[in-house]
């Protein structure tokens, strides 16, 4: 039996099956959200992106994850260069200059920067275990500081928010004392009013205002979130089904420009109801628990740290995306993993899941 086949048989099949099932459902959800739009082929593009991502997944899974010892820093530096290039050459979409267009391909460097930071921080924390906790926190902050600042300048506040739960999760696994983590969290909470008043643009402040009170401007800034909640609520227990005559989405009451990415969960809730939403969230829960199980069985601290970074990345996007559709969190523009339309994010998430598979396949080494 060849080494490749041996590794293939060691795959975590729960993770693989859930990834494929969620991605297929994502393609269907995008089609059901956009089929009435003339000339829109988002679902076909999403299927193509996932096909490419699947190749990346298997390559990443078969290669020992410890390659990050030499590959993490180059990926990090390339991502920072791309973020700088975005500020100069980038294309503005929905108020943020966060995309680079290369021919027909649109690329979002901030997505790559997050996974690059996970790899570098994991490498740093695993190599400098005996360093004083406060110094480890400061240096981790320096590592993620440059990408966060560049993304904030775009400005893409949603992409910046993702870093905090990822870092907190990785610091926790790296045995940073809990008092430091609580202090950081309290400091961030204390800074929210200051950042909201001085650091946000008008439309970003409006998102927070409508989150706190969706009725403050029902025909203006609060229109989208109110229609999203209406759509999910109208789905009832089992949903209206596909191509329903009274669908809020098909009547054009959900924003057609972002319904297939930011507000895909609103369409799912309307078409498949409470049951469909619970099945989807339950599938995500099993995916995340499988990730935690893999982390628990990792062969070394590097594997545990990478795994936690990936799991926290996926969890944060799930929580923020579904939360904003029901006004549980402010609108941040974060996509729903494997479901929302977007090539860059699909590639990053599937690459991260490939790293989890690699950690699982190589878990018996170094024990």
C-alpha cells in the first residue's frame, strides 16, 4: 500500500463528509437565492471555487502540517504585501477597498492574512513556550497588528473583529494565564465606545445604531436587518420552500447585491424554516466539535494551536453571520463558511479544514 493511500484511509471522514455536504448545500442555497436574477451565475462560480478548494484540501491534508515551520513566515509576508497593494490598487466594494482584481478574478487578501496570522502565531507560541506571558501577548499583538491595521484602513471592521476570538483561543491553549485574557477582553470592551465614536465611518456607526434599535430608521439604515428578520420569521417551522410566490427574497425585499453572501442565512431561514436552520447550525456544531476532537488528539502544541485558530475562525464567522441576520450582532459583512458566495473565503476555509485533516492524519507522530 502506497504512503498516499495509507494517509487517505486515515482521513477523518466526519470532517470530510460534513465539509462536502455543507459546500453542496451552499451551492444550492446560492442558486435558490439568485435564480431569479438575470445573468447571475454565482452558484456555478461557487461550485468551481469549491472544486479548486477540494484539490487544495487533499494536498494540505496529505502533507505534514509541520511544514508551517518554514512556510508560515513567507505566507505571512506575502499576505501583508497583498494588503498594502490592496490600498493602492484595490477595488472598493460596499464601502471597503478590500479587493484586488486580476483579470476576471477578484481576490480578497484580508482572508489570506487571517490564516497567515494563525500559522505564524501558532509557530511563535509553540517555539517560545517559556517566554513571559505578557511578552508573548505583546509579540503576538505585533504579529497581527500590521495586517489588522491595513485591513482597518480599507476599512473592513468585520475582518478586524475576527482576530480577537482567534487570538484569545490560541492564547488559552498556549497556557497564557486567564487573568491576562480577562484583562484584554475587558480592555477591548472598554474601548468600544471610543472606537465607535472616533474610529468608525458614518455607515458603520449606523449599523451599530440599528443593531441596538432596529426601529430607529425602518425605511433607511434599518431596512435590511428588518427585512432579514421578516424573511426568517416568515419561514415558520418548516419554511416556504423553493420558488415560493410570497418569498420576500424573490419579491426583492432582501438586498440582491449581498443576499447570496452576507444574508444567505435569511434565505435559508425563509425557505427551510426553523427546522432547516437548526439542521444547518447543528451540522456546523458537529463540524466544530470534530475540530475540537482533532485538536485534543494532536501530536504536539503546534498542531493544537493551528487547530484552535482554524476552529475559532470558522466559529466566529458562523456566529457573526447568523447573528447579524436576526439582530443578535451588528452587521459586519462576514460570510457564512462553506455556504456564502465567495471564492477567497471558500479557499481559506477549506485550506483550514485541510490543516485540521493533516493534524488528524499525523497525530500519532512524535508521541
